[in-house]
């Protein structure tokens, strides 16, 4: 049975001289695996560029017994700007790995696809900084996947916005400084808590429509990364590489 869809190639692996297996994030089918046969042949309809990582493509698929087979692929957007800067490229790779970790398989994933495409677009066009996009992408991805932290109020007393909050990745929420268990939580600011609320709950169109001081952005970046790794339970190769670039 033939299916037509559009999807973002988030990972590829050569299986021989001509054929490739790819992971694709689509809106209607979710995260799928597909074989791209003959991608390196000159006359192949499955052009190599259209099935390369971080390429958004229009795809014609056949459903196999265990995976899809790509019959035709045409690139829609290759995000050229990412290839001009190693920091942006490495962060884009990280976002693709996150999409592969958290997006649902074989069921609709429109919000995950939209988020990942927007992150790659903003990175490619250099419209927002990597330091801004990384925590926004991490926390929004977690919220979409069902890992939104409890940001309603202090985990102990319910205070909606204490003057000196601390965020606890282990408790998936924040405390007033005086309510926090001994040694628990990272100091944050009320502005960081409000930014986290915005990222988790706002309309898609408003997701990137805010700004923060660099000092607050640093705090936000530290706690979103800690929280994500705790929920995931293992390290990410692309994150380690991105960190090495930032050092």
C-alpha cells in the first residue's frame, strides 16, 4: 500500500554501498523507520539529499512487514544555515535526537514535528540564540511527551510564586526556599518559574515570543537539562558533543 507524507529525517544509517535506513518524524504517522534503497545511485528517485539527516522531505512510502520503504523523496527544506556554524549544527543534531527519544511511534505526532521544525528553522536562520532555543526546546518537548513539571505552586505550601524559589528535578517541581527539603533543589527566580510556565502551556505561536536576561537564561538552561536527563535516564551522545563545542 502506497502512502504519501512529509517528514523530517532525524537519523540515517548506511547498510551497504547504496542503501540507507532512516528514522523519520512525520505528523500523521509519527516516528517511523524506512529503507531508502539506491540512494547513492545517480538515477535514483530517492535522492541522497532528500533522505539526509535534518532534511524535511515529501515522501512516497510503501508499507513493508516491519518498516516502510521509500519509493520517492523530494527535499522541501534542507536548513542550509545549519551547515554554516558548528554550534548550531550540533544543537540541531541534539534536537533531532530528542525528537527520536520522545516522539510517539506509528501514531500522529504533529506537535512534535512542528516543534522540531520550528527549532531547526530558527537555528538555521539565526533568529534566536542557541542558549535560548535549547531550554525552550527541551522543556516543550518534555511537556508534549507527558513530563511537564508541576509549576502550579510550591510542592509543600502551595505558594504560587515565592520570592526565592528552588526547583527540584527529582520532585518535578519547585519549593519556597524555606519549604525545600534539606539540600534539595536549585535556586531559581520568579521570572524563571514564569518562563517555564509559558514554555509548557502557551499556544504554539507564542512559544518563542519572550525574552529573558542572560543570567536568567543560564539558570533556565541548567535546570531544564538536569530535569530532562533525569526523566530520560541516560546520556545523549549529541548533548555531550554540543557541550564540548560550547566549552
